[in-house]
């Protein structure tokens, strides 16, 4: 969710020389993501800090707020819950959760983003624990968290999103909910242009070759992976999670913000975001909330 000016600044910092099409493994994707977001953190937050807030939970550019949507469950039920935020960036969602009485942990691959998160912890007086790690190998014990969430964090940038689903399943307690927002897969077929040029299909929805930028030595500087909507569902189900809802936020009337390729023009015609609401089944297969179990 970057603007073009900040994008070019980060491009220069990481030495982007061109775009290629090839497969990319987990290690290369994670390394590229870390370098990109370290380089882009200052510009990204200067551009979008007001959009995401310091202690707000905004799911997507359509400005869907957790305070109203309650995708993690009723707001009043969050108190006392242990919550993992995957791909937290500067961690405004985790701070919002902390203000509801939850006990969040904010995880991100980028030290640059977490540097901003630490500064915002101090400025807001809401100190959430920060962990630097990739999403494919979560550094937590089994059954540690009651809830997990991700608002456009990590998942579009990892080579093996199915592994992320399995890892979240592992660290959730039985009955725990996992809600994550990603670029709507339909968006893949259109150019990253918020204007009329962004309304023309330019590539196949079924082409899963990653979007890859490289430096002069061919090393990845930015990677974004595509999964179809069916792929996303299969990743969830294969991990042993239950899909409870698929939310495709509509562009709100009067919302005139242009954010990267998201705009009122495109938002009125097709979805830009998909939010999958899932749950780890309880010990008897029941998908409702169960009493927490001890972590192992």
C-alpha cells in the first residue's frame, strides 16, 4: 500500500534496477521484504501514518475499522485475550487492542518498521511487546494466543502462505480466531494505477509467477506473491482451520482517499481487499470459543 513517490525513494535505497518474472523461495522473499520495508519505513509512515493512526485498527484502504466490524469478536470480549499481530508494521492495531484490555504481541520482519513501533509505544504510552521475525516460522510455543490478526501484513510477501496458516494454527489455542486481510486476488490482473489506466486487465488471474524487482546483480529487492481466492481458501483448510467468513469491503460513500492503486474510481467497480475470518477448531472439533488451554 505504497504511493509512487515513496516507492521510488525505497527503490533507490535498495538498488532496484529492473523487473523480472521467476519463482522466488522463502529465504529470498523474506530477505527482500526486510530490506524493502527497512528502506521504505520512514516514507511509508510519513505518507500513511495519518491513515492508519497511532493506536487504531484499520483493516484496509477502504477504511474498515475493527471497532465497528468486530471481526475478531465483540469488542467487549477482547479484554484479557492474548493476541498475535502478524506483519504489524508500526503496530497501531496492537496498540488499539491493548487499549481494549487485550495483551497483544506485534511481530514484523522489518527492524525499520519496529523502530517506528517502539517510538510510537513511547509517544502514546501504550507499550506493546515487539518481535522481529518472519511469518513462516513464528517464534512462539504451541497454543500461546487466543487470537491472531494481520491487516495487510506479511502474507502477500511470503513464498509459502500455507506455512503461515499452519504456524498460526499451531500458536493459537483451540477455538482461537485468525483474521487476515490481503490484496483481493482480483486486483492482480490490473495495473497498479488508481486512474482509468488501472481498469484494464493486463495479466492472467491464474498466473501465479511472483512480481519481482531486482538489483543489478539479480538479487530480489521487492517481492509480492499472488494466490487466487481458491488458493487462499485451500491454504486455510489445509492448515486445519475453519473458514467462517470472507469479507470484501465495499468502497465507502464519500471516501475520497487515493492510496497507491486503491481509489474511489476502482473501489466502486471491484474489490481491493479480501478479509478471511477463520478459527482453529476446539478439541472436539467445535469451532466456537473454548476455555484456554495451557501452552506447551
